């Protein structure tokens, strides 16, 4: 413990260092001394909770504590530990109702299970009168285990096994979405065996790729789902479905993209699918034709705001536009306007939820640009939110246990995984008074976060709690060591 | 079911179509007629199992069936279902021994748990005399639950909680790797409270980023781990660790990258860390100095071959070079050469394992280039292997239930998830006679596949079986619907 020489760096010793590396302890002390006691503009902004990003029932109290549906987030962190997902039930339900209202009723709105599914979620969807999309045997089973009415379930998938098809048919699902040619024969055979006439949609590749603020029209699409419109494959699939025993074609389906902020892609896709419906009307018996053009399912992709700078898609406006356009265009083709179906997942589940983390180590790092970046480590990461690493997704965070009052500093919020790519917020300007023990909530984590969660680094998956009218309820308990070991037999 | 007109596409109807979309049924029929019965060069190559990619005990029998350690993969698929991970135990163990031999003994080789950890794996590592790296409370707990000796465990992490530090100290782990300044004080306090002197390493950012076939030397590193060498922060951390009560600094640690195929990055990092050791020898009491320069831990990153075109890093050669260089350079600095430690994860676990999938739908899709791409769907995907989507990782697949004998066709192997990015092999030339029901194995899936697996789309995670000398053993059972529901309470 003794030292032979007295290095100049010794004064940077550990006493009292609770918030950083050695890189810039002095620099930060200086910055702190020069900052004024008044709240900075950045802090003002950072303490805000923009309504289009945060759950509808999120509020910051006078003491700086953030509540959701009246429940203080620090209280939830205390009770359930962190990281913890907090779902604003009324936010979730209200988005169900908004969608239903915009699209002419809950039966036209199919919640996409893949965004986030539990039995509780399935119950909420049922209670709000929405329908449900599933894309695997597991999603179907969970929905049925929740008592969700099979008649309001639609089954998707590029690789539906016979097991899934049979389970769907015997459960009595509303629709199966046909995705490839050989599936038509397999489903038909199963429907015959089970003595069921199964209603089906045909998934069409309309040659539209919708992106955030634009769309691309291509004549072909190099992806795994559906039948090409341009090649005639979609048309052929429809005829085959009509021909197939015990299948009843009732409409067309397409999906143009994810996180779409502009309605034009949906409009053009609708127009193209209506064109195919016109052909079907020409080519089929009146009775088959009438059934086949009953439903126009435009899939999902309705963009939400993950950060303050993003504008979520205005769903009522888009719905009104689409409904009007579809009616007009259908009538111009001599078609009775089909029912317009949509499949939101993220747009319902996403904004309802925040993930609350505890800030751990705080480290200032010299960057290549000879400036400093602060690394705030939190107690979760890519295991509970893979989207930043997988899709370069951006999010917005807030300290939720108090007001912050610092100057802005270039910051990166990282997780605790043993991987340098484990980054939650890559490059943000955050107040410099965020310290170990603060609670940092990240908004918009209701979709594709828990649903894609892993146990990487043997992290136990977080608890998910729901809040409503001041009450908290555990939806999914936190995993434990026993869960990590539960798949091994006793004689490892 | 009747049709008013007779569309030209009707002849493409469903009868007998078992392997594709409508897009190119005729084209494929024509191709099939013109192919010769002789095996193509592609098929010859495709039926091969390059030894540097496939498990050491993988063989293709005369009947075309692939065995691992004498167990036919179709038999495993039949018994355990697909997808299924198959671990060649002797391959795994032999790579442990190769590493131990190359680096002067198993105690110098720390298996990186994050690559893949179960109690069985921990037992194998123990039996082979290796040490173990953990980077979370969960990894530590699983290792201890397996009876792994704590004294051979090293604890990593950029955000170690007090809970993890205390669990480490009380368990008696060999080393804790210090990652940031404030951690030094916390660990010291805990060690004092527990009455333990904890040996520690200091994680250094050496300013080297090693990539596949090159390295980049930078003066600073913009990442979350460790203390900067260039800024003096690493030096200061070492002095602080020496000063801290109940901590004993015994060496330095660094990690230069992943999937590294060139030893130069390791060499330069070693040289830089030895430079710091020289400074410590100058600045510390002889006793402290002697301890502080005992261990030089160069981390992991030893590249493996995922595809036939890749050459795995020659570990014995690299080890010999590093050991020689470290000895020479240490002596030139007047240092006793430190023990050289390494932390392979992927290089041990990766090549031992294949994932066996069942091929489902086969679909030919017109691409934007007006050519055709075949989409082979398998019954897993990004839930059991996120690496292609996350890192654009490439893999190599083989049909393992028979010889294939087709012409080459541009192919994409996709999973069954409801996401167009769910791709396992993005762009390969595969024989065109692969059909539904074939078993497709993907090699090199032992690291970062199961470890990062999710239940996305409510997929139940695959079984993991080990094979050795003709015997099969279940290591992790397949998840079931009950597992999907187990975290919800009864009153959902």
C-alpha cells in the first residue's frame, strides 16, 4: 500500500469519487463550480415529458418525481426493482379505442401480437373489442390460453407448419393469411379433414416499400412474405384459393413497412390491391367474387414518436383519407367498397410503456475528437431492448426521481452487458448532474422490447407492471436464478 | 369454387406444388428437366463438411446422413424436434485443451461465459481445468450453482452493482477486474466489511481496436469499458487500487476486439500494457510492484471460421508469438515476464455446435434485378440466432439428412418470424433440390446464439443436446407453452 514516488496523479485518488472515471474528475469539478444555481434551458426541457412521446398518464409532480397513472415511478422501482417495464393501462386501452374509432370499429383493428403479448394484453384487446393477429403457434396458444375468441384471430406467417394450420382450423380462427402456394393445398387438406370451411386472405406484395417519410415503388419485392402482384402470382394465388376445397377467399392483405409517418404508401398499396380486386371480380363467379373482395387488410406500420422531434402518424386523419380513397376507388372499379382492416402493434403498445433503469457508473471518456463523452451505465441494456443495436433505434430518456439542474454534456447511455455495442442512447446531450442512484426512464418501450428480450449475460428478464388509476399490478414477474436453471435437468 | 373465365394462370394451380410460390413453377420445371443426373460440382462441395467450420466429430455417412460424434442428426431431430442445438462435447473439450496447451495451462485460459453458459458448460470448463470469466450476477450465480470453484472465477463488467461485488467477494472469486474509478472505493469498502483481501486487475483501454484482419491504433477510445492508457487514467487507477484498503492489484487487463484473425493487435496491446507495467514498477514499492505486474490478461477475440472461406486464427502460433514477445519485451523493461491470460469464449464454444432446422416453405421470388431468388424458410430464425440481423454475421448451412444433387440457385435462408429482416443466410448459392422436410444444419452456432436467444413471436426456445461417443444427452430442454405463461400470475 506504500508508494515509492509521489506521482502527479495521486491527487485524483478515490476518496469521494462517486461518479466517474479518472479522465475528467478535475474538469467536472470546474464545470460544477462555474454553473449557476438557476435551472438551465436544457434542464427545463429535460424535465419535461412531451405528450407525444410519454404515456398519456405520465406527469411530473411538484417535487420532481414522475408518476404514471398516479403511481410514482420511484415507488415502483422500490417495490419491483429495476429495470422494470411500466405499462400505462389506460394509455394502451385508449389507443385501442382511438384506432377502433378511426377505422370504423374494433373488429377492423387487429392488434399485432408480435409487438408484445401476454394473457393480460390479450384480455385488454378482447375487452376493447379489437381483433388479434398471431404469427406463430406460441402466439396462438397464448391468445387461446387467455380466452381470446378464436373467431377474432387472424393467423400470419411465411412458414406455417401443419401443426399451426391445424391448430388454427380446429380452434376456429377467423382468417388464415395465405403466404405461399403450397400452403394453399396443405390448409385445404387440413380444412377438409377437420370438416371446416376456413376463411382466408391472400398476402400480396404490392410493390410498395413505405419508409419513415417516403415510399418506394418497385415492380418486384425481394422479401419472404406474400405473392407478387406484378408477376401475376398474387392473382393466381387468389384463384387457387377460390378453387381449393374448404377454403373461402374473403380478401387481400398487404404490409408496406414499419414506423411509417406518411400515408401515401398505404394509399398506393390500397389502390393496387383494389386493382387486383377488380380483376377478381372479372374472373370469378359473382358469389366467389363478392366474397373475395370483402376485406382489404393494409397491415401495420403506423409510426410512433420515440423522440420529441418525431411526429407520430395522425391515425384519425390517415384513416379518414384511406377510407375515403378506398371507397372512391372501389366504386370507380364497380366494386362494393371492402372493409378496411389494419394491424397496429407498436402504435398501440409502444407509447404506453416506459422502462425504468437505475443509473450506475458514470464515466467521462476522452473521445477521438479530443472532447469528452459521458457514459451513463444503467442496470439493463440490450437484453431488455435490442432495438438500438439491431435497428439503430433512437429513444428518449428522463430522470424520474427528481428534477435535474445541470449543464448539457455529450452523453451515451449504455447497458451493463459485456459488449461495447450495448448502447441504449448513442449520442444525446444530457444534464451533467445525473448521478449513480438516479432513476432513468426510457419512453416508448412497449413494443418489440420485452417481446424480443433475451437472457444475454444471464440477465434475468425484468418485471412488467401495469398501472391504472393509482394502482399497480404485476403483469410479468422478474425472472430469478431458478428460471435461468429451469431448463437444465437435475443431473447437469 | 367456379370460375367465370379461364385465366391463363390457371394451369399453375395448386395440385402437386409442394415447393414454391407461383412465381417460377414453370421455370423450375424446365431447369429440372435439363439437369443431368450426375452430381454437380456445387453439390459435391455442398455435401462436404469443411473441418475448420464444422464440429470436429461431424461426418457424412455413405447414405448422406450427417452424424456428430456418431449420432445421426436426423435421429436427434426426430427425438428432440427442431430447431435443436447439437453440441459436440469432445469438440468443445478439445478446444479447451488446445487453448490450455497453447497458453501454458488451463489456469491461464478463462472461458468467457457470455458466449454460452449452462451448469453443464461450467462443469466441462472445470473438468478441463480452465478458469471462468463472468460479467453479471446471473453468470456468477450459475457458475456457483454448478459448483465451479470461485477461486478460478474472474468478474468483469462496466456497471458492477454492490450486490455483484459483494457476492463476488463473499464467494471468494479469484479476481475482480476494475472498470471505473468509483468502483475501486466501493469494492474496497465491501472487501473491508467482509474481511477479505480481494485481488484485482485494472482494465486498460490500450488504444488498439483489432478487427478481423487489421487493427486500428487510436489515442483514445470512445467506449464504455476500462481506463484510458493515453490519458493517464489507467495509471491513476492502478495507483488507487494499490492504495485501496483490502484490494491487491495483481495485473492488467485489456480486450482489443472480436473475431480477430491477425495477431498484431494483440501484440501491440501487450506491448502497451507492458509499458504501463514498467511505469508501475518505477512508481510502486517493490512488493506492490511485483504483485501488480503478475498478470497480463489480453482478453478474448480469437476468430473462428463461420464459412469455408474463413481461416480461423491459428491459436498455437499466436500464443507462441505472444508468449515470446511478452517475455522479450518484459525483460527489456526489467520486468519478470507476467503470466499471460486469455479469455476465449467463441473460440471454444462456437465451432462445437450446429443448429438443425427443418426446411418448410420454398418460394422463388423475382428480385429487382429481374432474376430469381429462392427463399428457404426454416422453423427457427432470429429468436435462436440474432447474429445475422444484429452483426450481419455470415454462416454456412448443409442439408444433413441426405446428399443433395441440384444445380446452384441464388438462395436466401429465412426464419419463421413475422419480420422481413429475419434472415439467417442472406445470399448464398445452394443446390435447387432442397425441399420441405429436409434438415438444414447451420454450423458455428455455439457462441452468442442460444446465449442471446429470445422468445420473439412467442417462439419457445430450442432444445440443446450434447453428443459424445454415440450418446446423446439433453442439456437444455425445449421451452413449452407453460414456460411462455410462467411469469404471469394466475389472475391475468
